[in-house]
């Protein structure tokens, strides 16, 4: 299995984030990608390729031009306002407030294009996020060229980013960008299976009214954990997309016995939909020792996930999402890939 990764994805290196009402050490750090890369090399999963630069075109098929302009120009505007540290929003256009006209103030812009305080913008966010998107696109290209599977070692992750806002450590929606590019290249039906602990709100919102991309999410119940405001079982799509979104919100403390039931239900939906390509938003924060999550999967469970996905017999693109137990992240991630290859 080919892996795609760029060292440019490491340059987004926040030191702090806001969590539990205070500034704490950031958990979405460059070491996450480095430890996965090293485990891939150690276990000889396959070669690591440098991503191709696809330009802004594929990004604009998923994200608004205004949002991309904001991300690309943010740091110069931030420093132009006399700031020199990582940026956090502090006000948002909620409920009766207006998102338009777009503010001129950089503080207003950050609020306009974000949805949480826990995702710092840094001097190198755009460089890392665009490299991460190119990683997903290059891995998708390998599938179009005939590979059975590929792994996009994406960092920063992407599944919380919607068409015009960032959050949850995500800036560009790597899985959605790859899915849309595959559609534009002629792939008729795509399924995105998101197995991150946190609901992939961005991916769901991007494809919510479409039938050509099915979105399946297995995640912590949003009544009890982030992102709180999307990911309920009654969210099943709208308009042409009615029925093509499915959610399995699970209780805190879920272990393999409970998780596997939801996984098999999602697996059945994949069989019914019969996609031409499966994209797996591969979150490993379902692990029992993840510092910000509350499921109880163990390392061997990830081998089972990979092996089960292999039995679908579909071209499969794995896109790295969350997972913050850094010491175990490489093992758990590569267990999925190895399980798939041996399945």
C-alpha cells in the first residue's frame, strides 16, 4: 500500500490550545504524523510518496473561495494588526447575529470562519493544511490509476472543516476534497466511512443533500461530546441526499462489543450502496487511552476493522483524522492498514 506524506504538513506546530476553560498544551502536534510515518517504515507497509501539488482548483470544489482566501492571507493580516502569537477566535455570528457582510476586522474574520476556540491558527497553518489536502488528492489519484488501496497520512486532519469554517483542529476537509476530485474524474459513487471518535460534522454538511457521496459516521453521542451540535441519529440527509447520511452515536465508554454492532450496521449500508470507492476517515481517538476521548477500543480492534473493510473488495482510500495518544497512534493506525492488507 502506498502512503502519501509531505514534511510540509509538520510546519503547523501550535504550542497551546484552549480546553476545559484554560490554555493547555496542544494535542494536535507534528509528532502525530511523524510517529505514524515511522511505524509505516518500521513495519514495511509500503513506499512513502511525496504529494503532487494540485493547486487551489480541487479545494474550491469543496470550500468557498472567500474561506480559502481567508486561510491563505490570514497570517499577514494577523501580524499586520500587530499580533505575533497563535490566533484564537472569541466571537461568532450565532443565531440572530449576521455573518454578512463579512467583517473587515481580523478578529471578526476569525469568528466568521471558525466554530470553536480550541483550534489555533499559526504562521504556517495554510502551508500545512494545503499540503495535507494534496496528500489526500495524490492518494486518490493512485486509486484512479488502479491501486486497490492507498493511505493519505494527512495532518492537520480535516473532517470537522466545512465549506466555509474551520474547527476541531481541521482547516481543509481532506476526505471531502478527495471524494469530490474522484467524482470529477468520473467515479460515480463514493462512500465516506468516518470512524473517528468525534462526529465528522464538516464532511456531513458538505454532502448532506447529495446521493452520489454517502456519508456514514460512527462516533460519540454529541449530547455528551464534541462537536455537540451535529451527529444525531435522526440526521439522514435532505433533498436528493435523503437517506444517504447515516449516524451511529454511541455512549461514552463504548468498547469493541458495542462498537462492533454499529460497525456492522455501517458495513451493511456500504454493501447496499455498492460504492465504486470507499474513503475511510481514519480517526484513532477511539483508543482506550486517548487523552481527549472516552471510548475503549484496544490495539487489536484496529486489525479487525482493517480486515473487515478489506472484505468489501472495494478500492479504499484511508485518510488520517484524529488520534492523540501519540505513543500508540502509529501502532493503531498501521494495524488498520495491515489488517486491510492481510484481510
